[in-house]
C-alpha cells in the first residue's frame, strides 16, 4: 500500500514538473522548440570565441576575397583595425617602410584598409590593389634591396608562362584562379618595370634572360637619375573581361 502511494506521489510530481515546462516554453513549431536565431545565439554564448573569429567580425575584407586573405596571412598581423589611422599605424614602422607608406599616402590619399602591419588601397588607377607592408623581404635582384610594396592587376597568365615568370623575377605573383598578376618590390616605379617586362615575356617579345638584363640596365640608369617609359606607367591594357580560371573538379 505504502509503495503504491509513493509511486502515485512520484508520478504526480513529475507530471507537475512537465506541465510547468510546457507552460513556460516559448511558442514555436513544437512545444519548447527554439527558433534557429535563438539556437545560434545560445551556442554563440556557450562556445568560446577564438581571436581569429573576433578579428573576422571586425575585418574589412569582402567575404570570399581569397586574394586579400592570402595577403593578410602573408603579412601576419594584418586584420584591418577600424579607427586606426594610417599615420598612427606607420608611426612605429621601420624607416624604409614608413617612408614608402608616406609616399603612397601623398599620391593615393587615405588607404581603404589599415592594420598594424599594412596599408591597402583598392582600385587605384590601373591597379586592383596596392599594399605597403611593414615587413621588409630581402631581395638581391637586380641589386640588394627590400620588397615591401605590392601592386596587383587583372591579368590572365598562360599556364606555360608561369615558370618563365618565376625565372625572370621571383617577386612576381601570378594567381591563376583569380586571374591576377602582382609583384612585390621596393617602389611603384620598380613594380611597373617588373610588370611591363613580365608582359613582354608572356607575349614573347623578350626572353627571360633579355628581360633580366633590361631590368638591371634600366634600374642602373634610374639610379643615375634617368627614367624609362617602363617605369612610368603600364604599357599594356589591363583586362576587363572575365580572367579567372576556377579549374575543373575531379570526378
């Protein structure tokens, strides 16, 4: 008898508890069901946030912009920082990157993105991107210098020319998937020279060795105060049609 009464009381308590849950549950497709927004919010509160996730929320790159992401990974500390001015960002940079940044700021104005390690401009003149980095990469060709300024244009490099470009100038950065060609060098003038000669090599106007000799000779003349059309502007038309190559899936 006592056992039967205990079971009855237990069932009654459980029933009251379930009734309370049902009454307090939010309305949804099912009793107590959360909406997707509420579910995502709760998981976000429970799950620990990584520094990278927080940085992505602050970032300024367009979603899926792989080229910008690649440059940021290359630069290291390169997530855009809202509220950080270009002058404040470069204040503690080494002398050469700081002077290079100031020169680009005078020519192109405030950058579109600023971080502690780089300034980035979008769509200035014929260039899709211009970047000045805090980091200096040593480069011996055609003479010892530091690579710290990057220029990128829309350009499809034929597959059979990738090796030629690598042998001509290791600082050239063709991107087959995106349909772009970039170069990281010491100045805008030298980057123009490299891009113009890269176009000559791709079009068969010069051999790799001829292009290397021309670059070295033109650079030496520039050091003596003499300029060249190859260092003043792009001597080829930047592509406006679809230049990307997404490749093919393997089935």
